C-alpha cells in the first residue's frame, strides 16, 4: 500500500466518523483504519497522531485541553469546509527542515519504506525469538519487534553519540544479534529527496559482512554502541530487604480503572453503577464513563476497600514470589519517563493467573514506590527493550492482547 492509498483511506475514515463540526476524534478511527489495512504500529509509528502528521498538507490536527477533563485529539481533511480539493501525496508535499538535532521518533528521522518488510528482515536476521503474543495477527505479525525497534531508537536518541552520522551515511546498533551473537546494525543513507526525512533506510547488516557491512566498517570507527539502560546491575534486582512498596491507591485503582479486568470489576461492582460496552465510545464518552465508574468505586467505601485489599494481597503474594525467585521482578525501561523500573505480577481474580504488572521504582531512601499498573503486553514490550524476559509469568505466548489504539495516545 503506497502513501496515496494510505492517505485516501485515512480521509475516508475521517469523513465517515466526523462530528457535526467536521472534526473526528482520533479515538474512534483506529479500528476502522485497521479494518482497511492501515495499522499505524505496523507502519512504524508509536502513535496514531504521528501517522496523521505525515500528511500535514492534507490533514490538520487539533488538541482540545480545555473543553473536557481529558485531552482530546481531533483531525479532519484540510479544506473540509471548502470545495473538495485534490489529495496531495506526502511523498512530495512534506516540508521537513533538516536539523542537526536527532528527533526521538524513528519515522521522523528516516524514511523506512515498507516498515512491515523492514521488521520482517530484522526478525529473519536476528537470533531466533518469539516476536508476537498469544495470537499472531497476519496484518501486524511481529508487534513486539516493531515496538522494540522504534523505542530502541527513542532511547538511543537520548544518549549522546549513540546514533552516528557522516556526510553520507548514518547507523545505529539495534541491540540484537545474529545466531553467531554478532551485533546487528541499521544502516542509512542521506536522503536525496527534498522535503523528506534527512535519512532513508538502506538495510540491516553485520560489520564487515557484505556490501552494507563493509560500508558500515569503512565509515564508523568505533562502531555504534547499543542502548544503555542501567549503570548498576543491582538496579535489575528487587531488594527484598526493603519495606513493602508504597502505593498511591487513588492513582493505581481509580485513575487506571479502565485497565482493570472486567471480571474483577464485576465482582466488585459499586452500588448503583450500570456497566456498559465501551467499544464504540469516543475519547470523551469513554473518559466520562470511566470517571463515573471510578467515582462510584470511591464513593462505595466497602467496594473500594475490597479492591484495595485484593491489590494488597496480590502485592504480598508477588513479594513472596520475588523472595523465592529474584527473577520474578522484571526490569523494564519506561519510555514515557525515560527511566528504569521493576515489574511485579498482580493476580486480581485467580492467584494462578497474572492480570496486570505493577511498575515499581526504588527511591533514594531505599524504599519502593508503586507508580502505576500496565497491561501485560505493554509490560512485556517495555521489558524487552532491556533484555528478553526470563520469567515464569511474563511470557509472550501466554499474553492476550486487546485493541488499544485509542488509549495509547496517552499511554502511561
């Protein structure tokens, strides 16, 4: 699918889902786009908004921070209130000023071409590993690797000198190795197309092997280093001598009520609250629904206490598991905060089944804070940035995934 076809499908979905004012809530277009074969993650974008920004000459985006309690992103075709104009291809209309500052978004830095093929090529070159969850989606076959590549670049962009450039070439270390444990590098060439990203992807390579590997070795000495996530190996191990983590109950439970298992919520249903299907809701409707649910839980003291007690029991069980096996606590890089954390398993419904991961951070005092909870697929992809999890609970082939194209715009 080329750029013009993608743009036509985006405009089609925007038109089919626009409100009376002509603007379309981004929260309602993720699934229709996927149904038409346009998956922003499969195309290499971390956010749906970033894909739409690639078509800035044809699509405009606005952010509403004041009308509602939750920020809402809207988009529409430019000139939507005027007579229809011819769709322009982003291949020739984007105007990206070249800069010495490296953006933290891979797709803004380099033209990646067919990103699905890029990810597939990397998968075929790398040491064998499972790069998808329980059920593989043919349209987006390697979601873990796709996110790994984009967020590895994000991390490298934060480290001075990790992404190396010359007048003609650029390269970075993917952090992956082949079956001989030789590092795999991504090689880029200067983009000759005006108005596009500064670089375009050439291929993955091993230093000194093949034409690309020889270009790499000839132009970069020393070779690019892999992303660095921690300074002290002790950061990777949970300190079982520390007191039990302090949790911000209101944030973890009430602010993240949408992440709690529906079965768990039904078991602890607050008095007078009517559960509804949120599938077709837009951002504002969904935010208001979960705000009402959180408020109902908070006002039902008995249910709120029951939920907190279940969380506390689950945390106590997790800490016992850590004492029995230190590998239970899994190190994770948190892109949003650009820092390391440790994940602990939480079982809310059945002690034998892990529902969520608790993100913990060790403070200067030596105590731990529990920051937030993550769905298991988010937890796994963030953990994989550091290393492949060697875990008895965070296992890719056992993780069920949900469609989260709407909430990942504000992923925490």
